[in-house]
C-alpha cells in the first residue's frame, strides 16, 4: 500500500510486477495494491508434465524414504521443517548407508557452501534441508523431492517440488503423511498466528519495555533482544515474532532481521566425559544439566543458545551462566561463540496503543484468514483420494484441465489391480494369532503393498477386531 502511494509520481512510467506462483486472488491483490489499471497479464501454465505428484500415508517415514531412495539413486532433496530434523534425518540416512548432508539457515556461509557443493557435485545423493534451501538452486537432474512434513502452503510446495526434473525427465514429488501431521501443522502454522488482542498486548508491552510514553516514540531507535522480551512478559517466541513481523509489514516499526541467538555452542567431548566433569565440579552441575536437558542435540552440532532461558530454568544469574561457559571453553569441553547481533528496532509512529492496532487490524484478519485457507488447501491436497494430484495443483492456481496426469499417486492407484480385501483380512488375522506384528512386518509376510495393508488394518481396528500397542504392533483383541 505504501508503494502504491508513490505511483502517482510516476504516471508515465511502465511497471512490471513479477511472481513465480500466484493464485487468481493473489493476482487481484497485487493489481489492487499497486493501483494498476487494466494491466496486461502474462501467465505460463503451472503444469509440469514430467513430475509425478505422490502422497503416501505411512507409519514409518524413514522406511519409506529408504525404499524411495534405493529405487531412485539419483540426486534427491528432502524438505523438513526445522534445523534439528535436518541433522537427525541426515544422520539416520547415513546410518542406513546413504550418502547425505544437510542445509539450513543456521549454518555458517562456509558450511552452507561446503554442504551444497557436496550435493551439487554428487559426492552425496541426498541433501536434507529446510526452506532456506531454495532460491538459486538449479540442478537439472534432481530425481526426487520428498516432504516429510506438511508444507505451509501449496505455493511453497509447488516451488520446492519444481526443483525436480528440470532436465525434462520423469521425476517425483513425494509427500509422506501420518495422522499426527495435521495436528502438528495446525500447531505450527495456525495457533501461532497473532490475533488482534495478542497484537495489541505485544505492541503495548513493547512500548513499555522501551519506556515510550503515549504520544511519543516516532523515529526512536533501540537495540532489541526478542528472547529477553518474551521471557520478561511470558510471551511465546514464535507468536511474538509473527506479531512483530506484521507490525513491520504495516510500517508501524522497522525490524532488522537479526533474530539469531547471541550464543551458539557445542559439547566437544562424549557425554560420559561430561558426567565425569560434573562429578568433579559440583558447583557447575545444575547449570550444565539444565543445558543438556534443554538442548539434547548439543553434542552433535553448534546449537543456538538462549542465555536468559537457561538462567531462568537453572535459577542462576546470567553472569554465572557465562562464567561456566567460559570455563568449559577454556578446558576445550565446549565450542562457544558469542555474537553481538541483537535486533535493531525503529518506531515509525507515535505510540497510540489500541488506536494504532485498530487501524491495521483488518489487514491482520485478512492475513490470518489467508494463512488458514492456505493450510486447508494443503490438507485437501493430501487427503483427497478421488482426484488426480496434478489436477488439484493446477486447480489451486486457477488452471483447469480435463485429463488426469496418469502418473500421480491417485492415477497409479487406479491402475493397480484391486486386492481381495476379505482374503487379506483373513490372512492378517491368521498371522496375528501367533504373534504381534507391525504394519511393515505384515506387509512383508503377506507380500502386499503398504496401502492395502493399512486399509485392512484400519477396517479391523474400526470393527474392534484388533488392538494397536504403543510399539505400533497389532494384536487380536481378546
């Protein structure tokens, strides 16, 4: 909206608005926001005929990934939602014999380039990445892109899928889902959206935090630590960050994007040696144990470290935590880096509390509605069992086709010979009379595909003929 106000000074200058993925509604929003009149639209088809869109509901995602990578040994990308999953999945794949590396926004430029080159030069088959692995990635022979958690929206999914098959050969975009994925996606993408009440609370506390009086604050600049602010007022970090990003987009404040932690660290010695050190330095025990409980992956990688959080959890002063960290570093027990990278925050308007928020609240409602609808579209895409996946993608972007693609998971399922459900059900019950088995074991014993086995097991559970135990093994209900 701010940009549109400046267009009046360039009436005779032609403007070009570019975007890679835009639904019809987004196209209209761009035209309205830029104040364009009767613009000429140039749009290429969204269809990628060589990409097979696959959605599989599985109990053991790692096992299915193993099957996919063995069948398709060419370069692959696995997208995950957070940095820890990058390391975990990469390590698990290496233990299964695959050459794998990882990529996320927390790596140093040197580490990013090193891991990227390992994959680009095909010294490794797989790169496990967050969405930080995106723009500028152009490797022609990527065979498979796998999402093991639900993407935030179809736009992101389409762009990430499009990194496969750029050489024109058949390739695969695979989504692996489980029943818990829906809850996790809603928890991450929807429950962390700030509503008007929360946004107002964050804005008022932010002004109080910097002691800005009502009617003052314009053009004032501050150094800001998000973690410290959230701890002080007991705000959830991600939801608060989303609220501040919204205030930044509305021009109420300017926020430099430097939200990484001030401290990163990693233990350099094995856990048994750390325990030995604790036994000999009892004064440091509570602080070290708090660190280990809070950051379980701190042995494997440089981990972002929240000093204020550890101080609060261990009931020690921040200076005491820092003293222990320096001592551990001097003894080569940890690798420790302190960075002076607090966020710079500038207030662009005078403080008016509810009046400020009321003015922009309609845009907040629109943003939250859009994000909710985007997630619903993702859930519809993965849950819809009676429509070609390629059709679903194209329909989302406002493009209609009449023919099925013939290569997606839905189209393949139509070609598959129908299994005798009654016979498979009887065979499964016979197997379970002698021992408890998980779905993969049942699949191997019956020589059936995973989809049919899962279908029959769900039917038997609904009929209360089976029980499922905490170890994911099934037994006959007595």
